């Protein structure tokens, strides 16, 4: 039979020819293709893991350049961590051994002191190894930052973000301090990374889900503020589009991700309640009072809360300018706040562009963590470190949005927008990198000079130095008490952990009472023998000076640093005035 002809056609009918399906790129090829031509360098075209290792290794070299073999006599948190670690090594449990009497510690989570205790157990009290561990975790944070944003298919922005995070002067400064911000930032960034990965997988049996839950627990037991991570992870899972329409599976993912955290966190709070009969110190109890440094202060009201948010907001705007734009430190406070506001607006612009198309764990954690910083009674620049991997990325995205707007407004640039955005971002990132390094290099030089200083060796491998004149005076007062105070003496000091670490005596830091007679009664109640009178902290001036003037016969100067008012007083009994 002859083949049928199509109607109105003189050609033979045949099966339609299907166009050949285009060959799909592998994930690595797709990411590599997104590198701009000016970043097309063999080093940047390595496989994903290779790029992460290179970025992390370079960051580690930078951080190791700032390592010194000393504990800085500053603040008090570092001393607390070290003494808690020593208590664990000595078999005394997680206990504040310097208090009178010693009491179970319930304020700081145990993971960071446990890490220090592990080093002390295997290598003695060598603080240098503790600092190297923190530098390694800082490099892990940088590598996790790169991987987090690279897996959003923007490897060149990920590279710029990671480089800027590593070179921010405050990252370098805190990468070698015995404080928990860097470990927390590393664990939090890893948790965000694995949460993002877990959302791309359909099955509940995937390693990313388990690792996300693990790093959530590690982050919380490093710093209590890690509690802000949990709602961000759960929110990201619930807001994610269901894979294959199975929304129940996303809900189960949220349960698997957070249930271990809820059980572990609940056990931690229950332990604190039972160990102290509900009277232990914790951040929750300090959260609702006006002055978290004074546990006797009144509960915070709505007006006080609004005032706190405004005050914290101004402070962190200033710190954003100082930390992310080092040249702004020469400005006055108002201009620094303006510079910080511009940086924040740029980050908000990028944040808005990102959150319109995806509401992932990084976006939700940015909101929850920033909210905690604003309403928390404590504020310090180091609390911004966990936000650096996020804010810098959103800032770069904000610049992208501005460049896209400029290209739309200028038709001649539309065809070149793909090249313009990477090039402009690269130039700006290079400028920021130079400004960061201009602050980093003097810091590295200062650290090199400090390494040649002879610190005060409290034990083999454990040396301590002061970072400024005021703290140096308190250090000398503590060294005097170490050498001359009776072993059973109890010391009153504004920073009890620092004085206790050096003096190796029981030390208390309160409570503070306005009434001079009541203040002395509290000293007697705590069996205080010596008082450290420093010129640094206002609380000593506010509470001790009125008591000393009202009852001068109760206090005797036993040591004074020449040409200063920094003194050690001895509390005399009522019946034996001198």
C-alpha cells in the first residue's frame, strides 16, 4: 500500500522528529560556569572541597599569625572558662570552685570549658594549644561560610564573602582569644549549611539532617544564645517547598532536627534547677531585669525594654561601622552611627532581595539572632561575629541590587550587566580587603611584639598579661594577694573570676547594696577578708566608697600601687579597729 499523504501537502507522512535533549551540566560544571571570566583561574576551578580547603587553609595561616602564648587579663569570661575547665580536670565536676562556698555552675554551657579541659588533660595547662584550637575553628567558620553561599550557586560571591569574613579585624582579634564566640560561630554556620543541604534531599535518612541536628546542639552548648538557631532551622524546614508535594515529610524533618536539641537542652536546664534548688544563675533570669550586672535590680518594664532596644541598636550600628569599615574608627560617634546605618541599609537591601525568593535558615537566623542582640541586657562587639558570614553576604547582594538598578536605568549598560556586577563587586571587595588588611597588619605586628613580652607565669605553659593600664593594675593587685593573702582568705572584687584565676583564692563579686551598713553586712555574710579597689569599674566607686567613708575604722589599706588609687583593703572586725 502506498503511504498516505498529509492533507494539502505533497510529502510523505512520518513520525515527528523530536529535538535532541540538551546535555545537562553536572553540579560542579554549573557552578564553575558561573564564575566570571576575570575570576577564571585554575585555583578557583578546583572541585568544591578543594576550594573550601584552600580558603580555610589561607584563613588559618592568617589566624595563626595572631596567636600568642598568653591569657589576656581582660573581661572575665575567659577566666571563668579556664577555671571551669580546671575543675573538670581535677574531678570537681562542672563547678565554680572560686565561689564561697563552691557551687554548681549553671550560667555558661559546658562545651567550651570541656574542650579546654580536654587539652589540659592531655597536654597540661598549655594555653597556646587552646588558642590554636580556636584559630582552627575560626578557619572552619570561614570555610563553612564559603560552602554555605557557594551551594546557593554563587561561588564568586561566596569567595568574596569568605575572604572578607576572614579579614575583618574583629574576626582576627577574637580568633585567638579564649572566648566562645568563634566556636559558636563555627558550629552555627555549619548547622545552617547542613540545614540547607537537608532541604534538597527527600529522604529522612540523610546525613545532612543528622549533622544539622548535631551542630545545633554543639552551638547551644557552646553559647546559650544558640537557642536562636532552633526556631530558624524549624522555620526554614516548614517554609521550604515540599519535595514531591510531601509537606508531612518536611514537618518530620523539623522534628528530627530539633527533638534531640529539645531533649538535651531540657536536661541541661533541669540539671541546673535541681543542682541549685532553682536559685542558680542563668541568662534567662538576667534577661528580665533592668541591670543584668545587678541581680537585685527591678524587673524590666516595657519602657525600659524600648530604651534598651534603642541603646543596643545605636551601639551595634556604631560597631558595624568599626568592624566592617575600619577607617570609620577615626570618626566621631554620630558619624560612625551614620556609617553603620548605611552598611545596615545595604545589607537590608540584599536581605530583602534574597528573602523574596527563598526563606532559608540563614535568613531566619539573621532575624532571630539580631532580635536577641537588641533586647539582651548585655552588649559587646564580639556578639556580632556570628552575623559576619550573613551580613557581609547580604551587603554584597545589596550592591548587586544597586548595580542591577543602575543597569536597568541606563540602557547602554543592560547588555553588560552580567560583566558589570562581578567586576564592580570585585573592585569594591578588593577595596574592603585592603581596608581590612590595613587594620590587620598593625594587629599582627602588635601580636608579634607581645610574643616577645615576658608574661606572668602562673603554672607551666600558662602565662597571663594585661591588655591595658587599668587591667594591669588589677592584675598586680591580684598578684599581691596571690603572694600574701592567707590560703583561706575570701576576696571581694568587681571581676571575681579574673582575681580568682590569678590569686587562687575564693572570690566574690557581690551582691551590691546601696546602704553602707548593708554593704558591709553582705561582706561579712560572705566572710570577705580583702577588697580589691580598682579604678576601672564604676560599681566599686558606687558601693564601696560610701561604705569606706561611713565606716573608715572597718577598712585598712594593706597594699597600694604607687602613684595610683588602686589598692587592696583588709576588712577589720568590729571589735578590733586599728
